[in-house]
């Protein structure tokens, strides 16, 4: 195997590394699933559930919560929104492009 790896390009090696990482994650998930099933089976033998033993039922993994939208401080002539002044803007441009919300807040 070592000789095969030494003949591969960096891109080929990266591709294999991704495949290996996916397979490791799949096998870890499988191992944890088997462990959970074994624990659930044993808990049933004792007339209980893992929720009773350990508390809340574990939540399935989900995607992270989306970030809150960025606060719009400036809106330029083209309608593009900015969270902060663009570098190189003059004070006059900053004042001109300041969003209506910011102007009403008196910032």
C-alpha cells in the first residue's frame, strides 16, 4: 500500500483522505447505533427504558441554527446593503448611505 501512495498525486491523496474520513464516520455511527440498541435491549430486560435511566431522549443531530441576519447600517446608490462603511468611503458618503433605520436612531 505504501508504494501505491507514494506514486499518487496530492489531489489523489486528498481524494482518498476524504473517502477514508467518510468511512470512519460511517463506521463510528454504526458502532454507536449498535451500542444504543444493546443498551435499549438490556433496559427492556429490566423493565425500563434508557430515557428513564438517563433522562431525556437524545435528539438526532441537526444542522446548526442559522445566523441572525446582519444589521444593515448603510445602503449605497445601487441598493447594496452594508454592515459597515466600505473602506475608502468619505464621511459625506457615509452620511449619504446611512440606512433609514440608523438615521432614525440618531446614530
